[in-house]
């Protein structure tokens, strides 16, 4: 009973960690997808306007100007999102712009208005849920009312038809229905994803437990037995003792490999304020497991970074330490974390054999030469950071990662 009680909180932490990582990645993918949709929709209607389909003859030039502005804003947002991580402020700003453009483009006709309004409703439902989607529908309906009652008599692009309450109510009802539809479908999708995520977390927890209780314990037992045989063989057969020592070393390395695999399988439930403590614990565990002198240097007590950047920094540090153990032959390693105005810096120094080049190479140069740790390069690229590697063969290496500070 106590065992099950202890497993439940651990499983909950694993599940929460997976959700945190997936939520950050999914949010970024959503924002980029919405930016692509905006640009595509704007370009599509520019083409439609060019062949004079869907626009009024009067005021078509203003419609094209508005669509050009909308498309330019969408492209700028897409370019920004490729280099930066979205924040709550940026998401609210983009949503406000979506609602604004839906109102502005209402002057080009109700068909365009409804399409661009649907994009704003989908964005609200995807980001925040059904209540926000309904609030957006109300805001868009208000803009539609202004278009039909105030803008129609004064705007050359507006239809000369008089305001009709029945037509307005039907269009407003269509907006509310779209908000309800998007809200329901997206909520159901997230429920299914949560169920899948929990199932995966349970599977990963089971595999990690089996590794710890099965393979790792067996390898440790074999290492102990080999060590006993080595000690017994040392006086009578030094070559045999040397071979047993080699086998013992291999077993120890496999134990470390499996433990590192368990750490990588374990989802990180990492609050940004705990990043310095997490890195310090990772370095301390590395020192205990490997016997390599390692230290963590930072004067930070807490950091104001997004969860996604913190997660990637933690994974980068773990991967760097794994590489030091496997490939560097170092006796000493230092991990440093610092934050400066406009950005942060993570540095890994070791006194091992270094890389197969001499000097300082930027990430662009590393990619061109096909050198450097691939996984670290991809993780640095994912957070919009920059990687610099300084290597002196036989005298160590220095990995310097700079990243945006939001």
C-alpha cells in the first residue's frame, strides 16, 4: 500500500512534466500555424481582388491596401516567431490585431469579414478556450454592428444596403455558433491529448522502474562479482586480472549509460525559479556517478525565463555532461549560468581532449563543417539561441550558449 502511495505522486510529477514540455512546444507551433494561416489568407484574397472576384467595384483599391497591410503584418509576425518564443503578451497582441483586422476588412464585404473573423475565433479557442472564444465572438459582432449602422453610409467600400436587424442577428448567431464549435472541438482534442500523454507517462515510468529494478541492479551485481574475481586473480594471473578490470569498467559504463537514459526519459517538471538548483543537482549527480571533478557556478537564485527555455537549457546541460563523460576524457568540468541585459549565457568548460578542430567556431561555421554536438545544436536553435565552441585538442573545450531572455 505504501509503495502504491509513493508511486502516485511520482507518476503525477512525470505527467505534469510531460504536459509542461508539450504545452510549451504546442503553443509555439500553434502561433506559427496561425501566422502562416494569416499570411496565406491575406495572399489568397489579394489574388481574388486582383481578378475582381468577391470585392465591390467601388473601393477595391482600399480593400487591396487593407489586405496588403494585413498580409505584411502576418509575415512580420511569422518572421518574429521563427526567432523568438511567443509570450502571453505577444499572444494577446496578435489576437487583438486579428479582431481589429476582422473589423477593418468588414468594409470589404461580409464574406471576407466572416472568414477573417473565423480565424480570430479559432485563435481564441485554441489559446484560451471556449469563454474567450465567445467573448471574441461578441467583440466581432459589435464591429459588425458598427459596420452596418455607422460605416455603411460613409464608406465607399460598404454596401449601400440599409441596416437590417434580422440579417445582423443571423450573422452574429453564426459567429457565436462558430465560437461554440471551435471551443468544443478544441476542448475535446485537448482531452484526448491529455489522456494519451498520461498513458505515455505511465509507460515511461514503468520502463524507467524496470530499468532501475532490473537491468541496472543486475549489472551492478555483475560488476561486484567481477570485482571479486579480479581481486582473486590479481596475485596469480595479472593478465586475467587486467581483462577482468576491463570488463568491470565496461559494466560500470553501461550502468552510467542506463542511468543517463533514465534521466533523459524522465519528463522535467521544472519551474523556472528552480533552474539553478536543478543544474546544481545535475552537476552534483554527475560528479558522484563519474568521479570527474565538476562544479556549478552561478550567482542566480531564480530566473525569469519561460518554461520552454528552461526545459531546453536543462536538456542541453544534461547532454553536455553526457558528452563530457563519454568523449572528453576530462578530469574537471565547470558549468556556468548567467543572465545579462537582453539575454543569458550557459557555459560548459572541460579540460579533456577537445574536439577535432582548433579555434573558435560559431554555430553557422559548425554546421558548414559538420562538426559539433548535433543534439545540442538543434536544442540551441529551437530556443533562438547561438552556440560557440572553442576547442584546443588535448587541452579541453568550451561550449558557450547564448539565449534570449524574456
